[in-house]
């Protein structure tokens, strides 16, 4: 640690100590240790991690911490160390540690934590959004290109299939989701769309189509490249919250972007949609049109047709695999399901 970061070094040493203690005293001990260096706390919506904004050496840093087993944060920390070991740019990453008492990640603070979702939902136009998306894609590609390897389509398909099967069986335990997933036809604004099981059967039973939609290379990617994880500040872009785990195809991340931008995920998660069930599995569904989300031209332009269609396929699958995590909110989950169906429809229409 640099001399000029002596206060930060002291904070790191104390964090490590607490991490190594199985009975380290939990959050109150952490807050007590940080004292008046702690200038803000941000509790995550979807994960048990908490972000602490800490002043040291005249700068503000971000400590992302979680107590107990913390499997997701542990994977994230592993991801950062793995990137650092491979000589990839460290960007915001300073250090991270996992122990029996606590897992923590220390990052440089980037701006005020505004995300691309914040920008789009505040009405920013397409140009600046597209530039940030392009910049995030460039970082992702750099990671991928420097770590990629050919593994064959069967391997990639098995990864996809395993995840889909797990989440599919979880979703089937939720009665309203089971009805949606088994429905032959789901009507959206008067148009009948095949239900999820029919789309999947159609793709999985056509070896040529499945091969076309399945990449054959994997590498390091951010793994969760949606607009809520893309930070923006004074025209600059950083990606946070990388997901550790198996190496993945780049189309997986492109799929996250497609889902987030043109797929409607950002709009639904912000509650900016109208959904009404008219009867059975028929709905009126109107996601708000947000100009910044309306084009992913930058992505479509930076990859060929096949990769773009692979991204659409992953985006549709991402919608389906996230359903069990959202299931407690029936309206939101139904909206996400309908977004996924629309992407399958778009994909198959482009392939026809
Ligand atoms: N280095 C950073 N500098 C400034 N703000 C940050 C930084 N890292 C994270 N944040 C802020 O904290 C938010 C949540 O961070 P992150 O995505 O890592 O956590 P998370 O557990 O996935 O939370 P969520 O479930 O809310 O996405 C970000 O959207 C951003 O606003
Ligand atoms: Mg996040």
C-alpha cells in the first residue's frame, strides 16, 4: 500500500482482522471501527451486500461488505483477483478479502454512483447513452479477448441448459409462474404469442438453429452487464458488480445489455409500465418508452448478425432465468416474463 494511503491501509488492516474473526461482531463492529470515516451507507436491493462510503487520506472509497458465507460477494472478490492476476486493468479495484467473519471489497469511489439506468430514466437522449454502452462493451471485449478460449458449442450449451433447468424447476414451484410457463399461448395487447415452453421446444429441437445461437468460445466477462451496473460520471464509464463463476461467452453479457436496454428490464424494474390481466393468460402490457433505452444500435453495429441474434437469445433466457428471484412480486415477475416472450418473438421473427 502506498505511503500516501496510510489511513486507507489502516482501514484495510482492520477490515482484514474483522474478516478473519468468525465472531467479529457483525455490522455494528464494522460501523464502530469505521467511526467518523463512514460518510454513507447504501443497502443493496437484490443482494445481502451493503456498501459503505469511507473517507480516508482525503478521498472517498467504497467498501462493499457482507457477513457470513456471502457466496456472491466471495465470487465477485475472486473475479477481481483473477483479473488482476491476469494483468488486466485494475480500474476501481484496490483490494478484497474473504474470511470466516466477513467478505469485503475495497473500490475507489467513482462519481456519485449514478448508473446508466439513472441517466436513461432521467430522460437522457440516445447519443450519450450509446457512448456509455459502447465504452462498457469495449471494456468487456478487452477482458474477453485476453482470456477467451475455444470450448465447443456443446460445452456452452450445457452451461446454458444447466442454468435454465435449475431456474425453470424453481419457477415451476410458483403456481402463477407455472401457469404462465405452461401456457400454449399468451396474449399481449391482443396478439397471441407462443408461451415459453413452446419457444424453448422450438429452439432446442432444431439442432441447426441451436448451433447457430450457441457460441463456441468462453472467456472472462463482467457477467452482469446491465445498465444498473454501469456507472457514469462526467462522460466516463466504469462497470461494477462483476459476477464470478464459470467463464462465459461474450454473448451472455451482450444479452444482459439487450435485456437491460431494448428488452425493457430497466423500465420494468423502475416500475414504469402498465400491466393488466384481461382474462386467463391475456394481458394489456405497456412499458413506458424511454428514449435512452430505445436503441442498442451501437451493439448491433459492433457485432455481426449472428452474435446479435445470440445476444437476443441470451437476453430472452435471462428474463426467464431471473423469474424465481422476483417471484414474490407477481406483477413485476409477470411483466418480466412478457418482456422475455417479446424477445423470443423478435428473435424468431428475425430468423424466419
Ligand atoms: N465504486 C463505486 N463508486 C461509486 N458508487 C458505487 C461504486 N460501486 C457501487 N456503487 C453504487 O452502489 C450501487 C450498488 O453497487 P453494486 O451493484 O456493486 O451492488 P449490488 O449488491 O449488486 O447492489 P444492487 O443489487 O443494488 O445492484 C451501484 O449501483 C452504485 O450506485
Ligand atoms: Mg449491482
